[in-house]
């Protein structure tokens, strides 16, 4: 059994008005597609539409599955064919800027239920009333062998995010980062930790210039062990 593998990321999208398309070229049919996004505001009147070449986890063509959506988040799906995967995002009447990027992974469980392909997804953020440093990692628990733990980090400005340090149970490392100076600015970063056996990776942080941040974490389950009931979901809201 092999752990899921990060394949790559598409071009980041920074959208301040109208409709834009977040995409990744050369996706491979059946691979997991993750759309990571951040909305710079609290109104949440943005929209998403026109999903192309992505099938939801439940098997609905041209659709995506919500993992967590709250002023940003992650959608999941699978590449339908070996071609470009994309989705449109639209700025709402409140003119809140949107930042997004697509990531691709191979070797992920092929079940039609979300809890059978990811484990222990958690969402946390710092106080919306002020800026906080450092960024805390998400403690990700794994229930079996050969998982890939992920943290999807989003900042309310454009700056480099170091690798998390001080964690136990594994080692976080950056896979990719998209930093944009467009509009209100934002940074999207993906960090991973290889988890060859069950356990918990977490307790780390990364020092940044103070800003509002959000983080989402879960573990990808490998294809050979994607059986119903292996995953679990939870949400935590707290100070960074």
C-alpha cells in the first residue's frame, strides 16, 4: 500500500471583480482534485459555478464536494478525464476579493463518501477582530498506515509562510504557496506530513507578520484502505 502523492498545483487566481476561472492543466483521470480558496470579507455573497472536468466525491459530474466553507475553505472532487480541471468563481455585490488555487493528488481512496477518503478534518482560525502571529498548525490524527496529512493555510496578506516547526508525531513541509499582491492581498499555502503509521502530527506553528489567518487540516486515505467508516469530521474555532 502506497501513501497518496501530491502531483502539483494550478495557477493561482486573484479575483477582485466579475467572474474568474481557477484551473489546473494536465489533470489525470481519477486523481483527487482539491480547490483551496479564501474570501477577503465576511458577507460571503460570492458564487461558484461552471465546474468542468471534475466529478464530486459522491459521483456527480461537473460538481464538487464541500469539506469546509466559511469565508474560505476546500472543495474536493476527482478529475473526470485527463485534461484541464476548472471552476468559475464570482465576486458578489459586496466586492469581496477571492483567491483560489487547485491542487492534484494521486493514490487516494476511490470511495463515494467523504469520510472514506479523508480523516479528521478540522477548521480553525484566529480572531476576526485582530491580527495574530504565529499561525498554528492543525493537529491531524490518522487511523491507519500510509496517510498524507495536509494543512491548507490562508493569510489575509501576501507574505511567505515558513514551514511549521515544533510539532510532534511527524514533520510538516511546504508543498506549494501562492502569494498575491492583487486587491486586498492573500496567501494560500499547502503543507504536508507523511504518516507511515497511525498517530497524530501537530503542535507546531509558523511565525508570520501579524495578520488574520485560517487553516484547514485533514489526512488523505490511500486507495487500498478507502473503506466506509474509517474517517471522521470535526470543527474547532479558536484563537491563533
